[in-house]
C-alpha cells in the first residue's frame, strides 16, 4: 500500500516537473509560432516569409540595431501585439492571446516593480535574447 502511494507520488511529481517545462520552452514556442516567418535561425527566411508583402525582421540583430542592448520590454510588447495593435500596415500577427495561456511569472521590466507576466511571453523573449549576434 505504501509502495503504491509512493509510486503515485513519484508520478505526480514527475507530472508537475514536466508541465511547466512544456509550457515555457522558448525554443518550442518559437518553433510553433514564429519560425514559419522569421526562420528557424531567426534571420527572417522562414517558408511563410515569401508573399507576405513585408519581410519578417531579422530577429538576430535586434540588439545590434538598438545600440547593443536587448530591448526586452519593447520586444515583449511587439510579440504580445500591444505595440502594433490596430496598425494595419503591420503583417506581424498578434500573438498575445495564444501566449497568455499557461502560468504567470513575476517579471521585473527594469523599473524594480515585478508584474505578473505570462511565462510563455517571458520565455519567448528570453529565447530571442539568446539569439542575438
Ligand atoms: C506571419 C508572419 C510572422 C509571424 C508568424 C511572426 N512574425 Fe514577427 N514579424 C513579421 C514581420 C513581417 C515583421 C516586420 C514588421 C511588421 O511588419 O510588423 C515582424 C517583426 C517582428 C519583431 C520586431 C523586430 C524589430 O526588429 O523591430 C519581433 C520582435 C518579432 N517579429 C517577433 C516575433 C515572434 C517572437 C514571433 C512568434 C511568437 C513572430 N514574430 C511571429 C512577421 C511574422
């Protein structure tokens, strides 16, 4: 009886350990939502880039184009769709809703105030940060 309980507990712990991993993998999210346009490597050469009418941005040069620092908050709001909401000239889809699923994490945007932010959005922005050349 105790053994069965221990096994159940171990299985539950495993589930708990796996679930957040699946939801907050920046790489997996990027592959699912972004690579089709921005390309696997982020340079803007994804299979859906052709015929968009506007070239997807090269995501590996965001820091280089921003004086060498990664504009975390701007990038997050671009992904979220907030920055360009209602901008008809933009072909970048608004992905906020899809990325808001899942857990929230406390995220400090640099002003010392931690705000509950979708873990998916933070993971994705961190993944892009790691992509910078
Ligand atoms: C349908 C194609 C498409 C998809 C899918 C897409 N984007 Fe974009 N993205 C674009 C285009 C095109 C631009 C260029 C600016 C514009 O038109 O809005 C852009 C611009 C951006 C920018 C601004 C870059 C800069 O240098 O200012 C960021 C950041 C970005 N995308 C991140 C993402 C992320 C992260 C995802 C996945 C969650 C994603 N995009 C999915 C087409 C796409």
